[in-house]
C-alpha cells in the first residue's frame, strides 16, 4: 500500500477503533464494578450493565478496524491500539465462553460441571414468566407438553385455575398451594408430574418463593426452588437487597435446582456469586449458547437472558433451550436435567 494511502487508511481505522474500543472497555469496566460503587442509584446501574455482554460487538468492530490499520501502516501507536483492543476483547470473550463450552468453566478456565451419570433417565423442567398472568393457557400447555416439572412466575389465580382445569392440570397433578394473587407479578407456582414433599414458602422476597422436593420415579429426589426476585427500577435501590436475600434462601445440597425469572443476567454479581457457590446454568452445562429470554413481545428479538435454570453440583443439563410462549413478554427455559457423575 502506498505511503499516502496507507496513512489515510491507518487514520480512518484508528478513528473507528478508538471510539468502539472505548465503548467496549467501558462495558468491561462496568461489569467489574460492584452495583453500589458506580455513584448512580444501584438499580439504575444494574439496568445499564444488563447490556454489558454487548460490549463484545464493540470490540469486534474495533478489532477489525485495528487489524486494517495495522495492515495499512505498522506504526507503534497503531500497534498499541490494536494490541489493547484485542487483549480486552479476549478478556470479555472469556466471560461469555462458558455458554458455548459445555459443562461450564471455573475461575481457572477448567471444566467445572460434571458429565451426566449413566443410568439416570433425567427429567425436564420448564421455567416461564407469565407476564402478570397474561400468557395464553393453551400456549403454556403446549410449551409444557414435554416437561415433568414447571415453575411459573407472575402466575395469577385465574390463569392457573384455567390451566389446572385442562390438559395441563391432568399432566401435572401435583402443585404448590393455590395462594396466588388475582393479578399482579407476585405469584409463583410449581407443578409436577411426580409427588411433591417438603413444600414450603420461603419468606423474605417481594414475590412468592417456593421450595419443594420432587420425588422422581427413577432417581433420587430433587429440591426445586421457584424464584422471582424484584426487578430493578430507574432510580431505585432495592434490587441488590432482593438478590442478597435470594442467595441466603437457596437451600444447601447437591441436588438443588433454582429456577425462575432472576431479573439478572449472567454478568451481574449475584449470579456470579451463585456460580462461585457451585451453581451452573443449564445453558452453559448443555453448551446451548446464548439464549436471551426478554423482552419476547417486541418487533426485535429478545436481548437479555434473565430467566435461568441453575443447578447445584450434583446435577447437570444435557439440553437447554428458550421456548417462545404466546401472550407473555418472556421466553421460557426448557431444560433436560440429570444426575451428574461423581467427581
């Protein structure tokens, strides 16, 4: 490339790489800061950092521009910008890698989840936010047709009564008590094909939280916790306290599933704290990739993965996918779960 043309190309490439690299770097830094350390109301900061994963797109643009600039003219400044962008992009990408690697990664990058044990047929769990009870009962029934256990959040008494009176109720004869509200977001319900024992409401959160023991026919019992901590609000400060109380409510054990609308993405610290405690999402254990679930009722695809099925170390997932359901602004998560092989 000629000198003048090379200089022009390098300048244009740098002009693109620098701002996009700065946007990417801002998302990397934002992910690293505690929710209450930004100077903004903690809920507001949480809402902003919900999109931190998208920083990788900024790095991609900056990285391509940096490579073009380096190819056009290998000046120290161009090399420095390109090297910094690629290094930060690698760090950011490493945070997203577990969704695609399968079985999950621990802090050192080693495989953390255990493979499935032989001889356990497993069971399927569907988690779905019903958007104030507006989800179409027929669509919910169809989505749950292959499930053995269903966790419904934002469930209301009218919608659940309709479900219980039809094919859904016939498939899932066992359920948590019908203490659901007539309207609103506070209701949570757990349904099962198999008997439930040790059914208990867990106090402390704005929305209902249920813990049950599912008596599987061909495997040891599993504890399922249906959760829905409150969403963040612009200018609010309550989200972090809700998430901390949720962490305290999660019962100990090797065979525990925590499922529902967490109102948090993988990069938020409360989800990372559950990971540090040994929990892994069905998405990463099954190497299902990125499975955003919200908002699901817009002209554009869902952007945020805030609905999760998290598994204690004694369980693993062999499949996980997002399921569209008519009438709600969330996709459900349908996961196939089974016993993890002994370490």
